[in-house]
C-alpha cells in the first residue's frame, strides 16, 4: 500500500511551500494528505478541525512545517497546527519537522533577551512567543524531535527527500536485518517454552524475561540503553538485575556505583583521557530522529572510571527510556 503523508502547517502564508512539499511527496510515490487540496474527509458530525485530527489516524507519516505565523488559536488556546502536532504525537506517527531558518534565528534572539523587560518584535510574526514555545515543545519531545531548517522551497524539498531517505534506510536495516529475524525467532521460542521452564517459579523470572525482551527489541530505542548498561557493567546480564531494582534511571546509575554529572558544558574527552590514564573513557552521541551528525545537536554521554557525564538532553532521554523499561516489565510475553 502507498503511505499517506499528513502535511501540517498554517496555510495562507506557506502556500508556496506546501505546494513544493506536496510535489515532492507525489514525486516519491507517496500520497499527500492536505486540507487545502481536499484530501480531508469532512463529516457533518465533526468540525473541520476535528476532521483533520481524525484523518491523522489513517496516515503513516507526518510533515510539520513551522513558519512565521502561529495561526488562529482554538478553544484550548493553541493553534490548529499546534493541536495537529499533539494529535500526531498521540497517534505515534513519525514526524519530520521543517522550520523557517529565520524563525530559528528570531528564537535565539528572543531567548537571549527574555530575562529583560525589552519586548522584541519580529517582522512577519503574529504570535512570536507562542511560535517559539511551539518549536520548543517539538524539540523537547522524547522522540520525533529533530528540526530541519529551510530558507527557500528548494531547501525544504531537498532536506525532506534526505530525511525520507534516512527513514527508508532505517526501515530496511531494522526490518530486514537477518539478525533481527533470528532474535524474533528466539523470543518466539521463549514465549512457547516459558510455561514449562518457569512453572511454579513465581513472577520474578517472567519479569526478567520481559526486561531482556525489551532490551533486544529492535522496534524501540532500547538499543541506546543497552549500550550504556553494557559499558557500565560489561554484560547486559549483570546490568538487568540492577535495572529491575531501580525505579528511575538515576537510581540505576547510583546502584551501579557511578556518579552522574549533568551539565551543558561537557568535558573534553581527550583531556579526561590524558589526566586519567588508568580509566578508559567512552563517548556516546545519540542523534534524535531526523537530526544530522553535522548539526552537532546530539545527546552526549561520556562514561569513564565511575563517572558519567551527560548534557541535559541525554539525561532526559535516558529518564524516558527507563520509564519505558519499567512499563515493559508489566507486559505479558
């Protein structure tokens, strides 16, 4: 089947860009879903906005475009586009976010002067603070938080094609990797034999199996947590019992006899290695969905000795992963 791609943005100020994005989606063989082209099925029992939100559930991908206009606010105080983004998140639909480069520059100026009483006006923006908060909410999301910038429609088209190529590559690697198929076969065997192997053993072995299942499941971001746990303990088998006794990521680190330091100014790993030659330091950089290594906006973690250094984004990301881990323990295998 052909994927449906929902395109969300204000319309009148970005019509030129929406046209370009639509053309790109069609060129790639996908089906664009856009309200201004009659792709939304409006029902008598629903408002136009509710019809848009309902259509999202039938889409497999979304493109969010944020320009200078925030748009007309709805009853909850948020714009239609902002509400569409929240609906997309709830549906767990992958999002590619494209933001006007000038708006990103304005956002930096706004944040630099927010502490002062000087109100800064930005050309072409109807509700600058709301737009900047909207962008921040996208960037603060645990997943789907990558930002693609554009200055022209050609930029947007080129960057969108690049991101879709990354998405397709990730699908091929994870969906058709023979190793992943073997893992799923193993999990199937575990499910089949668990009653015999664990009969009358209580719930603890089942919880342990759920933990291992989550850590090797290629459909989640658990691989990042697995790498970190193995770096600390050397083996995931040694890490899991401690993870099971920890209600938070920070508790897991403390129980592992490590000290965590969260700071935006990360230490220089080369200097750490020079000053502490008895320790081996490992650098992890995790890039959010849709981000490029060249943009330098990854989640950074350095592990060495009994210390872990993280920037704020990395700490929030692993906090989120640990909660996902705890939820997985409650599921039946």
